[in-house]
C-alpha cells in the first residue's frame, strides 16, 4: 500500500485496535473472540500480570541500531513474536487464514495455524509458500486421524507440530453460551473436508463435531506423536515445571506456557506468572515460548526478560483481521515490531541477547518504603 493510499485497517495504534475491531464484528462473534471460561478470572489475570511487571532501563549504551531478530527451532525470524493458533479466521474476514498467512509471510513472521481453521493447511501454505509456519494439532480419539493430519503437515511444508494438551474437554465458556453464537451455514472446517458443522452450531459444538479431542490421552500419546513425525514437536498449554520437564524428557523441542488465553480452566494462573517456573525446569534443554495476554511491545520485552524465547499473539491477530484483513494483520505486526524496538532502545538493550532477568525491577520491600 502506498503511503498516500487510504488505510483500510481502521486503527492507528495498538491501543485502539481492540475498540476498532469491536465496531466491525457482530456482538455474538465478538463474544466468541473475547470470551474466556467461567467468570473469566484467568482471562483478566493474563493482562493484570503484565501490568505488574516493571523494567529497569539502562542509559547511554548506544542504541542507534537495535536487532530484534532471533531463531525459533533454528529458523531465523525478524522478531520474537509469532501468530498463535486460533480457530476459524473466516469468522472475522472472508480471506480467513490466507490473509493472516500473507501478512505474516511478507514480514518473515512465524505463523502457527490451528487444526480448526477455516481454510485447509494446504490452502494456508499456498497463500504464503515461503513463510515459516507450524501446524497446531489436537490429539484425536482415532489415532489414524491424528497421524493423517501430521502427514499432511509434513507434506505441506510445515516446520513443526505444535501439540495442544490443555483441552481434553472444552472449558465452560459462559459468555459465548449466553449469546448463543452459531457458525454461519456452510462454513468449512478446512482440515477435515468431510465434516460440515450443522447449521447454527456454536463454535464449541463445531469444534467438537470437527475434531474429537482424545480426553484419554496420556504422556504415552506424546511419545507416539514424537515417534511418528520427523518434525520437531512443541507442546502447548503447560503451566507447571513438572509437566514441562516431562514433555522435554519425552522429546519435545519446545514448550508453550499458556492457559489457552483464559478459555479453559478459570482460576488457572496467568501464563506470565507460570513462565519462570517452566524456564527453570526446562533450562537449556528446549525452547520456551508463552502466550496469553500479550498486547504491547513492552509485554514482549517483559516475557523475554522472564525467560521466554518468543511470544504468541492470539486475539490481537483476530482483531486486526476483522479491521482490515491482510492489511490489518500486517499493520499489527509492523506496529508491534516498532513498539518492541522502541522499548528496547529506551531500556538500553541493543539486541535480544541483552534481554534477561537483570531488566526486571524488584519493588522495594515494605520495610524499606518511607
């Protein structure tokens, strides 16, 4: 888009992105995007956790040039954030995941795409053939279904399998239930062409109809996934050091600290609070990522200071998609990179190698407060 062209995205800063998106989405669909489980304590706590972290800036260190690039499982990417897997992008924009993939791919940003996508994993890959991409998998009751999805991801050029383990059943999503949101008639489930959700099915019902998650899965199932694929496996949805250590012991090359954006167990801790415990448990044996609650460049910096290698973006991507499709998602990614690099400069960090726990400000104890 030329500098003089009209901006179709409807937002100018990250801070007004959410409000701009809300104006473009029907109330019931907005409840699906925004809602959490139960009374949404964990949903709120994800943001509150970031608001309680403060950073120690250092001065006069020469920050005319900063480098925000990193590697994720050996792939060089320009920023330490990625598109987290979220379902049914077609609810927000007719171009669905293709728009998301094109925007991310044009910037070299990693995209992790959901098994419960509107478009098939092959269509997403075709939209941005050279872009880094991983495939998110829910374990299926019928193992052959899981295996078939893994093989398709390998053939379509996905670089990793991201195994979600925090959804043996779907959380109790009160906000969605109150508005009774249903999928538009005929909306496809891209990765299971033989499944067409019944007209008016709620999103949870559609997920259940499309992907019958194996609630009996155990750690042995993770071993089976690891032995099935030549791709690295990342385990998503861990909040304890014990589980993270076990996942790595069984061959996971990465773990994602996540509470599913507050959509599963209401009362689970904010992901940012769980991050240090997981980092300690994993050490240098695997890469640690996190999602849930990331909204600003300073949030990215705080998560990295607490030990994350990269962070995932969930709801903000859907907001941006609703605001302007590919252009909206592209603008979000550009703004977040600008915010991150501005925060790095002000904090006195020239590269991500300089981002560590020494950046974290410890509040004074009550004994030392005048």
